[in-house]
């Protein structure tokens, strides 16, 4: 098994949580970040898909 740093496991866990829809505030608290801004700055790479999903959800809500 390849050697994996704790930081890599932490990063993977946070990314997976965000991708699965766990609120960024919850992920931030679990990671012990001082603010949600730190979490969002570090994990912004997962946001484009989340933004697309939010737009799709809004469209569905408006169309009924």
C-alpha cells in the first residue's frame, strides 16, 4: 500500500464531503478551520460542479 500523508487523507475527506453536499460550514467545523472562508479558499476546486447543481435545482424549483 502506498504511503499516504495524513494531510492527503484529510484533503480527500473534505473534498468528498463537499462533493456529496455536506454544507461547507459543517466541513469547516469538522476540519477545525477558524472560518468558512478558509475552507472555501482551499477547496474551491469542487465548487464549479456545486454551482451548476445549484442552478439546476433553482431551475427545477422555478418551473415547478
